[in-house]
């Protein structure tokens, strides 16, 4: 193999390795950012109720918007209320419990026109 062809091939390989190293580094930065975000979300999800109870009303609205896509309050015939909420991203994945039995029945018990939706 001629020496100049060998040098060209080594240069091409070196450029390709440098490109791949930069891609790996960029992927590591994205991974680190995603991991930090996930850890923050898990810390928030650990005790949402305590967070909610420790803040004032103006921050509770922001908290609701951060945690939930939709909050529904159903007024029942017996005068009680039932709250049903759809968690927002990423909490819908982190807090994916099975639906409680009979939850669909609660909507049937609500009086017409007594469903209040909050977003």
C-alpha cells in the first residue's frame, strides 16, 4: 500500500473517530440533563401533598398546572365531592396507578350540571 494512501486513510479514520467522539459527548450531555430532570420530577412526586400544603394559593395554582393536565371535581348526590385528576407529563408516567374500581361509577352519581372542570 502506498504511503500517501495510508496517510489519507488514517486521516479519514481520525476524522470519523473525532466525529463519533463528539456525538458520544453530545449524547452524554443529553443523558445527564434527562437524568437530572427525572430526578427532580421524582423528588417532586415523592410527596406532592406536602409540597401543595406548604405553599400559598398563588403557588398552588402553578403547582396544579405543573402536576396535572386536568382536574375535575364531581359533586355527588349526597353533597360530597369527588376529585378526579389527569396527571400531566411526566407525572402521568411516573404515577401510573391502576384505575380504582368503580371510578367510572362516580361520574354516573354526579348530578347533571354539577361537574366543575379546572385546568
